[in-house]
C-alpha cells in the first residue's frame, strides 16, 4: 500500500510541476551568495501551510536576497511562530545550497513532522531541480530522511520527492532527438 502511495505522489508531482518554475529556477545563481526572495507564507493550518509553501515555490519574486536575509531565514526556521517557520523554510528553496542544506537538514531532524518537515522536503526538491545537485548532498539529506525518519508521512513524501528528482535527472541525461 505504501508503494502505491509513493507512486501516486510521484505521479502527482510530475504532473503538477510548473514549467515556468523550472525555467525561473534554472536562471537562479547559486555561486553569487545571493538568492531569489520568495513571498511570505501566511497559513493557519498544516494543510494550508504545505499548500502555501508549494504555491510560494511557483510564484517566487525576482528580488535578490542578501546574506543577512538568508541568515534571518535560517534563524526563523526555529521560530515559535508556525507561519514564520513555514515562510522561512520555504524561502530557503531559493538560497544558495551551502547555506540552505544544513538548515533544511536540521528542520528534517527536529522540525514539526506534519508541516515543517514536508516544507523542508519541498525546498530541498526545488534546490535539487534548480542546481542538478552536482555533489549529491541534497539527495543524501533526503535519503537520510527516508532511512532515519520517525514519521511515515514524512518518509513517504521524501521517497516521492527523491523519485521525482531522480526521474528529472534521468530525463535531463537523455539525448535530444
């Protein structure tokens, strides 16, 4: 049954991926130390937080974040206010990998399982698709969440997103006809 859920999640993600988001993500520059700023999430329930973070990824603005902004996002991932945490975790999808990965890994290990961890996985997914994860660090963090996670829903989400990343990378490697 869990395999069916994972396959269904993968199919959903593949079908719902926004080509405009992929084009925008491909233009992001990881090496500059700056990132694209995403709008704030204002959610009131776990389901709406996850949905709002997903919407945030697809409608990121083009303003450039400073190192101070990224540092604030990282600090806000531990905020006692759920909306602030959700917004910061989602915004890290647009931060440089070197800064985002450690913070998102920490969220996966200690964050609230029903919301924070799912948003962190979506942020890692967006980072991987944008950067092609040349070192494999992002996929390693997601695998860690799969193998060492303490919540079945988070594990299923992580597996679905990892499968989607791998499928996308395999598609990119296919020669153009």
